[in-house]
């Protein structure tokens, strides 16, 4: 009988690599090297794949999405250069077998099939260089509630600008509308420092997010109920430019990465915070899964 064990998969932006480790920080292994600008990561345990976004160079419209086996082998490009501008956080809808991602300088929320086919734009926050110069149009984080048919995403705003927002909309564009002209979009939060990555705890109906920017509201992890009126609760602070976020709801814990090079763990209420790894480069996305040893 195989015993399942948790495993973290982490992106190192400065080192251009993907590494994995146990949830206690042990057994760190580099899986993939030679990544240009990795930012978002997600796992497909059903097929044994890891997907990650490559931001490319922001002013060149050359972002892409890649995939490999969980051990780093059989690397391939799923979304080619230029099909998305600057892809950031990525989410896998296992129910409908779709990939969702936010495209920062593209100012879009996008999705495709798992093989990269049928690319769609679901939200278009702006178009052209004029709109692109306004960071409040930049889409960064994303997560999906497939059961209730909702997408959630962040638009971070300028650095320390206090103009970051979190949105919710239906998975499908309403009839008669398009990605730039939707009327089903709800603003959950406005005036945030710089909201980045999102994750959903559907069991407890909570939305979590990392936030860069200045303390006390910046460099934090917050959460809110997604039922009723949103109310921000800061559960973790003192990050060094917090980016990646992954939840292990059955284990009552979260994992967080920051550009300072650390991986943290904490209970879902944020306490106690523990450093699992440090000085690992500039860390961006993180993913967690309970997998068997043979899947490592």
C-alpha cells in the first residue's frame, strides 16, 4: 500500500528553476532549469503534470505556458510565445479540465484546454499601450470556484499605490456580451496595497490572497468569507514581497513564498508562522499536493 505524502513545488524566478520539497522543508530537489521568468504554477495529479507560466519580457508580448511531468521530464510548451502577453498566476479547473490564468500586461483573464487549444479571453480590463501604462488594469492572481461557476482575480495597481482590487465574475461571459463589456463583474475589494495571488478554501468558504506593498496591510496574507459582505482579515504578516500561496485545507495549513527567497507555512488562521526554506532566490508561485512517493 502506497502512503501518500505532501509535496511542495516552488518557482525560483531569479534562478529560472522549479524545485520541490517536503512540507517540512526537507528533501529539496531541483526539477526543471532554464526557465526564463517563471511566475505561476499548478499541478494536474490526474495526468501527472506540472504547469507553469513564463512571463517573458513585459514589453515584448512573448509570454508562454509550459508543462512537464511531476519529475521534471518531458517538458513541452502548451501556450506558445505571444499567445498570451505576461501570464501570471495559473489555476487548473480539474472538474472541467481547463487552465485559467491572469495576463498582466495583456490586461486579461484567459483560459484554454489542458493541451493549450481553444484559448479564450474571459475578461479584458484594457486594450492598447495607453491602458497598459495604468497598472490598475493589470490582472495578476486568479482562482476558480467551478462548483458555483465563478472566477476570482486581482488587479494589483501601481507599486504601493493602494489601488489594488479583487474581482469576481461568472465563468461564462453572459449572452450578448464580450470580455471587454461584461456586466456580471463584482468588485469584492478596492484600495488594497498590491493584491497578488489568490486561493480558495471552498470547504470553509474563504478566499485567501497575498498582498505586496507597505505594512501594515502590505506584505501580508489575508482572507475573507465569500458568502455575504466581504471583510478583510489579515492572518499573516512580515513577508518580504509575498507572492505565492497554496492551501492544504485538510491539513489546516497554508504555504507562502516571497521574493526574499523564503517558503513559509502556517495554519489557515496564520498562526504560527514557520520558515521552511530561505535564501532560495526570488520565489514566486507555489503549489501543494498530496502525492505518492512514485509521483515525485
